[in-house]
């Protein structure tokens, strides 16, 4: 019997767990730590036998790939990946935290990747990855001659290991790589490089290769694929991505509300910094929202600093819910938690729905619309402790341990 919290590394499952998996018919070599299937808007692919899993903002890839390297007579491109198709364009960054990497080889690799087509292994160009290894630090690897194989690399000191954040940033046909211990302060790896034959639109995601005939796993969290001027943030593990004008936020989250002794501020967001001045209008269409709870919320957020949950003031949201109409919520006492609520129920209050915030000084009016033309006012709230310019963006919280996804389009600030 297995009980409590058990940490599994290098595939060393407890005997009782192995028995359960054997009875379920799961191949011994390919047992991911997260067994739920990868869900939209993400896709999974492997050029070698592999298993992939997703649980909200957590991803797992298990494989026994030989390597992803094509220099010195080596031509290997064996990997597993979870990615968003066509998500990377000029100005896109792809970021993730590598939570764990099994030590199947000193050069086992787990990180983030850009490629014209991640399902075209050994051929597709525009290929770059920044990966952490068990004993060779973080390595920035790229395809310098567009033959579909990574052939050049630059690495950090070997002391850099998982858990670690890694990031690739694309600017036109140039790519830079960086890593971070905390997800906030990043250090560049090597120099910015030009990749030949980069497509205008590329796939972006996470990647793993065991560099061994022994299967190994890598676990990831907080996959973030956003394009400037947007940034991504989550106060809980989440997946945040953008592609073709659609922003997707996938996470759980208890709530964003203060009530009695409960202080909750758990959300994921894609946003623009200092975008909403004292006279501004912020609009978005919530195209869909999973019904994880009647009080799940998806909508617009204003805040001095959206990336500072539980403390930043000037805090206000306008959100659609699956079962309680449209909510205009604000932080009335400046403690960094929402505590004031105005509700509007009726028809056209669930997704798909348009939401709008109009700021005039410290006063903000929230409205909703079925068509983006005719608007119904929810209410007006006063910002407490607000800066002259506020971060503005899209947010989601599931109001449950259950994971949900909200999708948005046509976000604008004017």
C-alpha cells in the first residue's frame, strides 16, 4: 500500500504503484507523472515512443529519446513535446519552469522550444531550444544551417539545475535564451542568434529527451506563450498562451475574494503593463469559460501590478461567471484583496460575452454586451490606492480545485 506524499525520481516507482500500473496495462517504460491527456489548445507529439500528460498548468513528458543533436556526425532528433500550434511570431516569448528532470544521462534535456513544425522531426527548420540538463547546466541549442537538427550550443555552468525557469524570445528572425531561479529575474545564455528559414508563424512549447535507452520523465509548470506587449502571470500553476488572436488561460484557483478569515487571490492572467491611464477603456470578448464552479470568473482586471497577487492595490475586476451573472469586484480598503461586489444577472451574462471597463480618474464603470455594440451597465466602483497608469489584462480563476480553461479574443485598451 502506498500512502501520503511519495516523490518519484528516475522512474523508481514504489512496488505497489508499479503493480497498479501493470494491472492497468501501462507500459513500464512510459509512465508519465501526470496521466490526464493533453487538452486544447495544446497538442502532443513525439518522434520516439513517449507519453505526455497535462493537469492544468502542469505537464509531463516521458520518453527514451536518443538525443536532439545533429553535429559531429550525430543526427538525432528524438523527443517528446507539448506545444501550441502556430503560437510564436515576431515578439513572442515562450517560458516554462522545469520542475524536475530524471537523470537518465548527464545530457538529458528538458526545456522550451521553438520550431516551424514540431511534428516534422529531422527536417523542420527555425529550430531552437533552451534546456536544463542533470550535469551540464542550461544549454541554448539551435539549428544554424536549417537542416532540421540542432548543431550549435552555448551552456551555463554545470551548477545550474532543475528546478529552473527557461525562456526563448523571438524578435523577427532572431532568438535569445535565458534562465531564472525565481521566474522574475532572467539571465541570458550566450548571445542572440539569427535562425535561417524561420517561418512567420512557429510552434512553441516544452520538450524532453532522455538521451538514453532508459526512459525518463520531465515535469513542467507555468508554460507561458505570449507576444509583446503582453506579459503572463499566475499566482498558481497555470498555462497561459496566445495564438491567432485567442488568449487561453488554464488553471485551478480557489478564488479572488476576501471574506472573513479567507484571503484568496489565485488567478492566471495575460496583460499589458501600465496600459490603462486615468481616462481609458478596456474591452474584451470572453469566448468560452469552463463551468468549474458557479463562481468561476473570467474577465478583465485592472491593478497597479497584476504580477503582485495578494498585495498590489488599485485592484478591480469585471468577470462573467457560469451561474451568478456578471460581477464587478473591487478592493475597497487597499489591502490587496477584492472585498466589494456588484452583480448583474439576466440574459447574455455567460460566455460568450463582451466586457468593458471605462476608467475616469479613480472611478471605473463596468458593462457587458452580447454583441459588443449595445451595452448594459453592471455598476461603478472606486479604485483605492490606484496609480495614474494601471496594468490591464485578461484573467481567470476556477473557484475550485477543478481545472478549467477560459478563452478570450479582441482585447483592447484605448
